[in-house]
C-alpha cells in the first residue's frame, strides 16, 4: 500500500477567500515503511500573504516572489500523489486548498485520484476529549519535535509520518524472511529452517536474564519516556 503523508502552508485561511498554497511537503510511505522519497515545493501565490499566516509559518512575500506558479508544478505534484492514500492532519483544510488549485489548472478534485485519511479524525476517535493537535500527539507518543519552531510543510509532513505510524502500531512489521523468495520456509541470511522451529526442545534453550545494572538502565529509559509522553506502554 502506497501512502503519502502531506502538509501545505498557505497565504491565509480559506480558498473561498482567494487564499493560495505557498508550500507543499510530502513524504512517501509504502507498506508502512518510510521510503526516503519526498516532494517539496515552494510556490508563488500571486497574492499577498496575511501577516497572521507569516507569524505561523514564517514564509514571506519576498521569499516566494521568485518561486514557480502552481500551474508550473501542478503536473509533477499530481504525478507524485496520484493513486496514493493521502495521510493529512485536518484533511479538509489541505484538500480544500488543493482542489481549488487543481481546478485552476484543469485537474479533477483530489478525491477522484487519491484516498484520504484524516489523522485528526483518527486521533479524536482514539483519544476522545483530549487535545489532538500535531504538537499534542508528538508529546503523547514521545516524538521529538523540539526543532519545530515554526510550521513548515515538509517538516510537518515528516513529523506527521512518525506520529501516524506510532498511532497505528509502529513503523514496520517484523518478518522472518528478508525477501520472501525461499520456497521451503528458510531464512537464507541466517540459515534457519523455519519449518523446524516448532520442533525445538524448549528446555535446551539457554535463558539469559538481565543483570541488575541492565534493569536499572531500562527503568531509566522508561522514566524518560514517562516525562515525554502519557506514560511508557511497558508500565501499563
């Protein structure tokens, strides 16, 4: 499954008021693994940026004056996200702006070529009655966002990717075989015949217990997690 974690920055609140996108940030996730591929673009909105918006993301009119127009980057952006499930925090905001921009250049609305998963709705279902902003979720799941002084589309997309994967069970799944090509159920890297795992005599296995110093170090890490989140899951 291909997902694209996406965020935008804009000139203000609401495309119906003529506001435009000035930054797009996307991070690719395939089968719950970050691939390292991303899409990032600043855009000349052809209008002034509201002072309130500059206070949020720090992007000025002077900075975007020499950036390409949306019409110039629309096809590349479309090709990057087409067919993917978009993972967005407060999706109606970003999708509303995207649809407005796509219509200007003759491209259909986002929902016609992408699925959309709203992590704000997901977070509210998982944590009813609690704060579910991106910053609040970072604190809840122990994700470091101390480098996030201002909002930025690519930075926020990267942070949201970490939050989403933690919310839904961790970044990757554990698998015995590296590529799944072995027909007889063998882990070719380690030379282990998985078909015989069930027949191993458990009494013959060596048990190595943690030392007192290792347990103390483990508890110190849990104390740190307690401070950065709502409590380490190992203590629940």
